[in-house]
């Protein structure tokens, strides 16, 4: 079963009830600790051979990525990390020094955890005959009063991304990216956000997810989609655009905001970059606005597990 279909079936089956305010279907769950305090919980599992190849990359970078993808989910909920829980499934084979592997992984985990003042508070470790797997769960607290969900986009909103897209695998940016917690803090302090999510599976997959959750449609302006310099400049423009739409593992933020706040985003501090890419409309689906103004249906793309 494809990830989208499976998650939608779970969302219908397990509806939230107190203390869960937001459950399956968003970047994280939101729990009500008491009348004045909320807790955000995110989790991600990474598998050798799917999200990285342990034989080809440093275990330090694998550990770093495992916590970074969760920090990105917290950023998408406008939350900051508080505690981390790490579970490892280590391969039981004679060619792997399990103690060395675990120590290298935790080095990468700790570097980002310390950077964002996140305490590694527990977890589990086991070994088995299968490939290496790591699961990280983070708890977080809201950076401000708003916890925007991917379901809040409204007709008339404008769409922005926090950075250029595409080519994340070519130079291992998918292992070394910086979670957009800086942008999240600034947004929490300055801009009312209608809907927010991170781009993990590619814009051509994640934007339709936001529109489906919001029961709205979008027009995506192909001339305004920022393409990362990691996408080879020697490629034809159409292929470079396809990379920006479909490669995935960008971990930039995708946000919908009221049109009147666009000027605030465009005047953000120099270290932050909010790129306007389109608009939200009534209806369903996502259409791509071509350079000549023609509107065509955005073909499905991106990464599905």
C-alpha cells in the first residue's frame, strides 16, 4: 500500500480524543498537557537501503539525519525540541562492530541535539538479522501561540517555500541539511500562518497533500519555483524544474499565509529567504502555471514509501 493511502486509512480509523488535539495526518501530533500548555510529538524511522546506504556514508551523518528530519517536523509545527528518544535496530552480522556503529550514530545525534538544546532522554536498542534501522521520537513545545497544521490553507492565501529545491542526493545535502527552526521561530514571532508542512517527499507530492488536507486547490507558478544549485546547470531547464518538483529530501518549509502578510515575508531578515511560488484557490488539485500563462494539471511525482 502506498504511504498516502495507508495514512488516510489510519486517520479515518483513529480519530483524536483528549488529550490528543491533533493526531495522524500532520507533521506531528499535538497533545494538551493542561489548559495552558501543549506538547508536540514527532517521530520518524530511517532504514538502511531506503533513506541512506550505511556502506557508503558515515554513521555520524546517519545519526545526524535521523534527528534532523524530526527537527524539521517540529519546525513545520512551529515548535522547538525538548527531549529525544532513540531506538536502534542493529544488524547482527560478523562484519559490523556494533559498539563502534552505535557510538558513531550517537555522535551525530548528539551534535544536533546539543545545538538545539534537546535532551536525549531514553530509547531502546536491539539487534536482529535484518538491516540497520533507527527511529527517533522528539517532544517539543510551541514557539508561540500558533500551531499551524497542513489543513489550514484558505482560498486567497499565498504559497511560499523557505529555500531552493532539488538535487538533495547529489552532494549529500539530504544528510547535512539544517532544519528550518530559525525560520520557524521568526514565523512564530511575526506572521500568522494558515498552513505549514516540511517538504520531505518533494513539492509535487507534498503540496497536493496540503491542498487535500485543506480541501482547497493551488496554482503553482513554474517561473517562481526556486531551483537549488545542486541541480546541474548543464541540464535542460525542464529537467531542472522536474528535479525541484520531484527529488524530495529538501526539508524546506512550505507555507500558506494570508495575502496581506506577503510583504512581511519578503522583508524578512537577510538570513531568511521566503520564495513566493503560487496561490491557494477554491476547488481541488494542483495546477502548474506555465511561462506562457497556460494552466496544466500538476502530474503526480515525488517520493512515496
